[in-house]
């Protein structure tokens, strides 16, 4: 009888600990769907696109995107989000050959309340900076740009839905290069399961006000959060379709994969 009770108690404790672990993993996965979560993360996102220009050029981009929350006081955070693109491309501008190197860095800061509003809304607003860090003229704009950025979202019953928007104007840089006035729109919806799978649908659309052109890739992806030892890691795969693209821009289907390292407090 005593051994049966011990076995039943052990099984119950194991089941409870597994449920707690699943809940913690699901909570971390859900935080990844929130661009202004108070969570240090380092995503490595790989994108492959093709169909550029008459030579059917292609581009591979590894975006290194560290996210660092900084506590200002009891009520406010500032969230630093950096996008560092490492690019390899071939014939993206006709017979332009191959280029490899660093692209322009986008640095954003979101001032965000630590707690959602009474209605459950989560938001952040701040400046965005385009830094002319490209190592080749065909990998960047050679312009310094800045503008506002804002994110608004809500999380409920595993769902996350909202949008991130920014607008960049060029304010300095090589006068022989085209000026920039570009709006970025990223509406998104995702669902995180109790066992830390996340399914996401979004667009990463941009509108070039100077050339009156849209670029609209529609992305679908699935991610799973796991622990390698004590290190939480999220693995992602997905595809996207270019619903609209500028002249000589990417076309058709594209591929995305990613790995995100998480550093919860």
C-alpha cells in the first residue's frame, strides 16, 4: 500500500512539474510574439528571395535582431530593437554581379508601459533610425534616416494580434543617391498553443512614397520553443509570397527560417 501511494504521489508530482514547465515555455513563446515584451532575445532570421530583375536575381539575408528591454522606472520600459542585415545577393539589379556584406542597420526604441491598459492593450512608441552601415553601394541606401515608430497589440487566450508601423525619411547622406520616404506596415496575428508551438500570419509591407510603389510579402510561419539544457531556444520555419513588389523586385514564393535565443530574467 505504501509503495502504491509513493508511486502515485511521484507520478502526480511529475505531472504537475511537466504542466508548470509547459506553462512557462508557452509564456516565453507568447512573449516572443510581443515586440515590446520585457524579455532579452536574440533572433537570427534567414530570408531567401528570388525573381529580382530580368536576370532572375536572388538575395539571401541573415537578420540579426537583438531585443533589449531597459527599465526606466516602476511604470515604463524602453525597448531597444536592432536589425542588422548580413546580405548575399546576385544580379538583383540586372547584370550587377554578386555582393556580400553588411546592409543598413535599423535601430528602433519603443517607450512602453510595463503593464497593459485596462482594456488589455499593449503599446509602444518612439524613434527609428536608419544607419548607412552598408559595406557595398548595392547593399544599402548610403543615407541616414529617421522617423517615428509605433506598435499596438493585444494578447488573449493564446492569440496575439496587432501591428507595428514606422516611417523613415532620409535626412543626410550621399546626395547622388535617391532620397527616402518609406512607410513600413506589419499587421500580425499569431496563436501560441499550451505546448509552446506558435503559428503566425503577417505582412511586412512597405510603401515607397518617392516612387509610388508597394512591396507586400505575406508571411506564414510555425515556431517551437524548446530548452537546450537550461537555454530556451525558439526554432522557426516559414514561407512567404510576394503579393506585390516594385519594378525589378522579388517575385513569387520565398523561404524563411530562424533561431531565437531567449534570456528571461
